[in-house]
């Protein structure tokens, strides 16, 4: 969360702190932070992610909607794969339609320290796989028997899930794709969901980024959306001068249009193939 105040002479970051409460006031908003005095601010920007506690407090009826499929993901250092496998994906963005629906894509990303030299990069892949409620529960249960809500951290997938993933890849994907899945030591899982709020401004509190709209990975726009929200808010504050409420209203209109459009685009790109699965 970010708080802004016109009287502040410098920017102060309170790292590793927790906001425990806030209250709109005549002057703006009072923000309570653990181990700090209450901060009086003009505006509270709540960019606390897809599981936003602020959103739940302000719009308790807004819930995430499971899309009916998950994303298995993985990365492999290019130095750890054979020359033929690397050649299949080098200098291209590769798609593969799976036999049961969904698709897998592969592309190169920088390695450690953002290194883009040949030999230091990583092969990055994502495979969208339909999963009903029972399959979802099994996939999100880690090797220690703990059930997770929306994702499974790298290295925590159960051996049963990994064996099933690799066997499924052999039966549904092109051989080169299945080989890459098999070469991945620690695949991880992301549950695909949609979130869309009806409003983002609540007096002097504003939801921003994934706290307002959670879009599917197909859009490749989550970071861009957060940047758009922040940039539009900053521009609106400059344009409106000292009228913060007018600035928030203008920023909200732009944010709602863009966020709704991206959610709809993600749904369209994901299509309805999970519902058609035999």
C-alpha cells in the first residue's frame, strides 16, 4: 500500500510493515501501520495483489471465479538440455495444441542476473490443462499433504502429480514439448481465475493492479495493467491540481474501462475448451 500526503517533504518507505486499518476522514484518510503512528494522508492506494484484503473489506461480494483450468509452469537452464531440444525453441515463440484441449507455449527468458547470453538463458514453458474440482484439489495439494488455494510453489508438487503430468505430456503433446516437461526438475502450478470489481475508488482509498482486476495469463498484461493504473492515477492527479476527488474519479473511469476489457480479452483467449472436454 502507498500513502501520499501533500505536506510530505520526502518519500518514506516502510518496508516489511503491515497496514492494520484505515479510516476516511475530512482531511483524507488515516492509515494505521504496525509499529508506527497513524499516518494522515490525502490518498491510500491499495495495491495488495490478487488476494487483496482491502478489496475483501470494501467489496466483500466480489469473488474470484475459477476458469476451469490450471497452468503448469516450468523453467530449464538451456545449458541443461540437449542441442536438438534447444534448437526446437531457439529464436522463436512456440505453441502446441494439446489433444484434450488447451495449449502449451515455450520461449526463452533471461537467466540469472538477467543474463541474455547464449548458454545462460532459460527455457520457460506454460501448459494450460483442464481440471475439474477434484483434479484441482489434487493438483494444489503439495508433497506434504497441505492444500493450497491458488498456486503451488516451485518444488512442492507431489510425486504423484509430477508422474501424472509427465505421462499426460507424453500422450497429449508433441514429443519435443513432452521432452521439455520431462527435463523440468520443479514444475509448479497456477490456478486460473478471473476477478473484476465494480468500482475502484472508495472516498480516498483506491484499489490498483491485481487488487482491482485479475486477468488471465494469455493477455500477457498483468504488469502492464498495474503500470497503466499507476500512470493514469499520476496523470490525473497532475491534471486535477489540488482536486484529489476529481482526479480519482477520472482515474477510476480509465481503470474500469481498461480492466474490464482485459478481463474479457483473457476469457476470450482462454475460450471454453475446459467445458467441452470429454
